[in-house]
C-alpha cells in the first residue's frame, strides 16, 4: 500500500482523557461507523464533517440519559438560554444549523459558522412526564449515510 492510499483510509485522530477510569465511552474512544469512515475526511466540507461528528456526540450523550431526561443545547457565551434540539443540518461549505424550541416552547433556530462552533449538550427534564423520552440521535441519522445495516445504527 502506498503512502497516499494509506492517508486516504486512515481514520481521523481523536483522543480523550477522563478523570474517572469508569466513565462511559466517549465518541473519541469509539471507532467511527464503517460507512462514515469510508469517505475520506478530505472529501467532506468542514460543515459536513462537523455535522457527522455532532450526530455522533448527540447519540453518545443521549445513550447516557435516564428515562426522565431529554437532550438540549445550552448556548455558550451569553444568556441566550437552552434549545431543545429537534434537528441539525448543514449547508456546504461552512454552516451548521440547529432547530428546536426554547424553554418557553418557542420555535428556535441557531445558524452557526463552523469556525465559531461551540455546542454545550445538556440533559433537561422531559416536556411530558407520561411520554417516553424523545431521542433525536437516531432520527437525525435517517438521512445520514451512517449505519451498518442501513438503519443509521453506529
């Protein structure tokens, strides 16, 4: 195998250090889903690559929530509040978008340039106590090329 072909198939580097050795697995410690790893990072726009990884982080975070919690996104650098994530998108080459609702249930959208991307994932109480918790990680992946069985599973 040539150096050039090795570079094309080499997965992107990722690393994490945790204070607790028993901490749950993180995105950085798990292999990329095969379908995601098949397309070299250099062939993706910064927006698409950020979108792919955001979905992995959201799914990992949701896997650690209990039945009374749902995922939300806190805004960094201000008093803008929380957005309960209902969708994530990207627009090549450099825009990532978050869709959802704020604490008052008002429709909210954040449009973010990839160079300014900061996401704070938060666990918040479910909106309806009797309903099962809403998990968006798998829903986000329905249009994604990931998944071993075509079902967007990692």
